[in-house]
């Protein structure tokens, strides 16, 4: 059963990434700490997308959960 993630928003959220720091991007859309995971996926088929930032930079993270660019916004929200 493939559930669709909840659309948490229709615009990306800028996040200041720190090189070497581990992040957990929410994939279910239920987190109250969008765009990052707060554990709300527990009991569902979703798991956060875990990654380590390669450099210090501002990343515009997807909140619609439809991106095809890992966790970064690719404009998919414009079609919703």
C-alpha cells in the first residue's frame, strides 16, 4: 500500500545547512517541524530522508513532498 505523503506546504522553506551536520528531511508531510522530521511518521510506511550537508549553504527544502530532487525544492508544488 503506497500512501501519498501529506502536502505540508506549497512553497519551499529555506534552511541554513551546516557542513558535516546530519539532517532528517520529513517525507510524510506530518511533521510539525517542517521541513525536518519530528518523528510523526512512526507507524506509517514513511521514513525520513537522512543526509549530511556537504557544505554550508542555504537550501530551499520541499514542503509539498513531491520533489524529484532528494529534499530540495524542484518546483513540483506549482502543479498542485
